[in-house]
C-alpha cells in the first residue's frame, strides 16, 4: 500500500519521534493554532507528525461534548513497519446524543471491581451477554410463541383438573364418579365466560397489569392491592403445583424416583429460572416446542380414545359411562357440599387464563388483536382437552390412585405401555413443568408495576442484563421452591391453596370492568357490561365455594399470605410517601435554597465539582449548595437508562436550577457505577482542575430502609478513594431531622 493510499484514520510516526509514545495535546487552543494538514504532509514535515488525522466521516462531528469531555479516544497501535496513533470510533466510551447529553457504550458499562467482573463473566456463560435497553422492542412475542408461553399454565391444568374432581367424588364411593362429566361441563362454561370477559379487559387495558390495574383504577386502592396480592400468591402456587404435577407424571412412568420428588422439583425450578433470566424471547423459543408437543400428544390420545369408544373397543359407550375399574367404599354421603367441593377442585382448570391479559405489552404489534386471538385459541384448546380427558375417564372407568395419575392411565389404555406411551408421558411432564413459565412471565412484570406504584421495593422495577425483571424472577423461584419443599411435592396438598387467589383476582378484575363500562360507555359498552357482570357473578360464587369448602384444607394459608402481602404493601407505600415528603422541595424556593456560586478572587477555580443527582430534592439541592461553597465550576450528572425520562429530567433541571449545568449520561445497559467512573476518568485525564466528587445520600435509621433504597451512589466510593488528585466528599442527609444538614467544608478522601 502506498503512503498516499494509507487509511486516514492513522498517521505514521517519524523514526526520530518513536521513543516518545505519549499522545499529543488535544486542547481547543492547540487545534485553533495549527491549521489542518493532509496525511501526506505528516510524512513530509516532521513538526506536524504528532498530529492525529480524523477519519473523513467524523470530521463534521464535534470533538468535545458541551460540558468539556473529549469523546474521541486515541489508541496506540503498530504495523509490521512502524507504530502509529489511531482514533477508534468502535472503542469509544461515550457517544454524543445532544448538547449536554451523552450515551454510554458497552465498553464503559462493563463492571470494574474484581468480584463484579467475575460475577459478570459467570452470568455471561450461563445467561449470555447483556442486552441494551433499546433491544426490548425485539423481545416481543409472536402469537405462536405467546400461546406457548402464556397458555402453558392453563393448558397443563387439564392434566390434573379431572383427577382433582374424581378425588373428591371418591369420598362418596366409586359409584358416584359419573358426576365428574357434568361438573366438567359447568367448568367449561365458566372458562368460556371468563375468557370472554378477559377479552374485554385486553381491549380496555392494553398496557397490561391485569386484575391489579383494573381493580386499582375502577374500585380503589384496597381492591387493587387485594387483586395484586392474590395474583402474586397465585403465581407462586402455580410454579409449585405445576412442578409437583410434572414430577408426579415422571414418577408415574418411573416409580423408582418417587422418593426424590422434592429434589427433582427444586432442580426443575432452577432450570426454569435460568431459562427466564436469559430473556423472554429466548424463553419463548425454548418453551414453545414442548407446549405444542403436549397439545399434539394429548389430542392424539383423545381422538384415538373417542374412536375406540365409538367402535365399542372400550368398557363404556358414547352415551353411557363404564363401571369403575375397582370399587371404593364411601367414607361420606354424596351431598351438595361434596359436589361443590368437587367443583371447586376442578376449577383449577381456570388457573392461568388471566396471564395473557397481564402480558399484552409482550406481544408484537398489533398487541391487542394478537392478544385477544391468542386468548380465544387458548380457551378453545383448554375446553377440548379438559372435556376430552374427563369424557374418556368416565368411558374407561378409571379410578384415581396414589401411584399413577389419571392422565397416565388414559395414555396406557389408549396407546399401550410402549414407546408412544412414554413419549406421551414426557410431553405431559414437560408441559406441566413449563406451566410454571406462565408465572415467570406474570409475577415479575406485576411486581415491577407494584414497585413503580411504590408498594414494593424499587429494585423490582429494574431490568437485568437480559431485559428480564431479574429480582422478581429470583423471588418467585425462591418462594416456589420453599413452598414445594414444605408440602413434600404433593399436588393434592397444594391444590387447596391454589384456586382461591385465582378466583379472587377474577372477581375483582371483572367487577372493575363492570365499573369501567358504566363509566366509559364507549362503543359496545352494553355487551361488555353484560359479559363482565356475568363473569364477576360466576367467579364470585366460585370463590365463595372454594373458601367455604377448602378453608380448613389449606385455603386459610392462601388467605393469610394475601393479608400479609397487603400489610407489607401498605407499610412500604407509607415509607416511600414519608420519604418523598421529607426530601421534596418547593420549586419556588429553589433560588433561595441553592446559594449562588462562591466568589473567585484569584483566577480560575482549582476544583471542578461533580455532583451525581437522581432527582430535584433536598438531598441533591443540598449537595449542589455544598459544591458551590467549594468552587464556581459545578456540574450535575444524571445517569438514566430511559431516554424519555432523561429528557424530562433535563427540562425540569433547567427550570429549577438553570445556572448549574447538567450532563445526562444515558446508560443503555442499565449500569450506574461503570458509566459514572468512565466519565470521571475521562474528565480527570482532560481537565487541569482538580476533580471533586460529592456523593449525596441519606442516612437510614433502620436496616430495612437499606432494602427499600438502593443508594447506588455509595458504590462509587471504593473506586474513587485513593485516586491521586481526586477528592471524594460525602453529603449525608439526615432524614430524621427537621432541617437538612448544614453545608460544611469537604473532607478529602485523597491527597489534595
């Protein structure tokens, strides 16, 4: 390659200057004093050889951000012939977005500490590389994947709902098992009613949130929190019940594993957790095939079974049930109360129906039509599977037993105990395991909404490296594993806890929709009102039946957990409201509350003071006041992961504190410490003034306050301490005093 054709992103360093490897000055004054030269002139004139040639496509871009940070980074490199200096755009720590607004790159978002880097490396191996926030739009689901993710809970309930009905009827003797089919018919009608009602909810509330949002907006805070607590309890129980049922399917085929139910269940929960931490789209790809495999396998068994019944190859006929395969003596009489208990147990088939209405934002556009279509499809498949299994159970005369499930007996009878049977059992076990995935896509977003409404710790609203709500996922997994172990992994012991919370949320959601239609009265409101009212009445009746028939069998524990959760919601909201009241500032008092800059008598200020701010409040204003006592050169820095929120904050800051420049750092990878450190390091390299960093925070009195507030700014201190020429100053705000702390001269944490 000739010298004239060498790429213009680097220049050759003359031989006599190769020993000096320090990068040249890049000050504005230096740039103005020297005219731009062509690459060829660098080779001809030695005194120009240390200059760096900027690539042609970058020449129009400003070299510095408005707040004085050099965005381009210079790297030394070499070829086989000679060393050179090069500007590498792909290795920039920041990108300019707008005046006073820069965006951190993946390089500047990498963890700094040894432990943090080790943890990130392990997470990279297990979960994959982090995703930028902008990629969330790509994490949407098609209808095909959404049906697998959101419907696995509802569809899997068909594998055990029939058996739960039979177990209650068996108390009245095996001769009364024929009541299972009429009860299943009523439950199928209830599924249709609830589905129609939730289709209305999807249309009216496309932002998701389900029963919590509907009840909160239309019935008030108490109803909203009741629905939220019921849903959270239901999601935890869904994981426990689904995994326990899946393990039961495995042990039916392999009885030797029966004593290892709990360890196997915990292992399955761990695998589900890892899969969901990798992101919703990857989870959809991973979990779609088993769900459709189950639908195909179960449909095949039902169709073949009905054909056998129709052709007389079964103990029963199309119109008459078969006698029970074995006789069981009644332990109590057949009463209306017992029939209601059987109905309430079989109502577990409705669990998971609401999941689609909670996750509408996860669908690809158009979200509402896609979600409504998916919900209708799910309901149709569920009714077919549930009624088909119950019908064939009565025609083959199956009786529940402890060592084998009804679904296993059906597969063995229709297919024979051959390879097809084991494939069928694997499909059943997989979908029961994957039913828990519905909770993994419902619990974390609901917890995030509750956190944004200040009813749960703020950390539940933060997205993890792969854009999933990692904290919510981990809490769900831990709670479900504890519950599974506490009940020995037995489905029958867990079911009584299960259905009550579901129907409480159903009732509140549909009652809220009744209020919504009466208030809005938009096109088609009368039809929506009728459907919602019918659904509310039906599910309320079921909730009362469940509470009355199962309270002493375990439903009391669900009620207790809901009450405890609601109490926790109230306490957390009370603290956050108190905290906001303590740190809130009146915009009219800001000019008086933030003193003017200190006077400078001897030239330029010695310090450039940096103040990280997360809001306009007494803490940040007090830190700015302290900064102005130190120097006239003060910069506020706001790190945000959301561009809209950052732009809104910048406008509010401009109105409230117009004479203090604000630098916004957008953090696409949702990191705070790493981008802030990268900015301070770049600033320290380029500024002549000493850098002073003020860390504003509050002083908690109780240990639990540390859980409710992440206080990320304090994580900067270990990385900043001990840096030559950089001072770290704490600004502790005393929450439990009536006045903010008096500004005081800073204490240096590094040599001055």
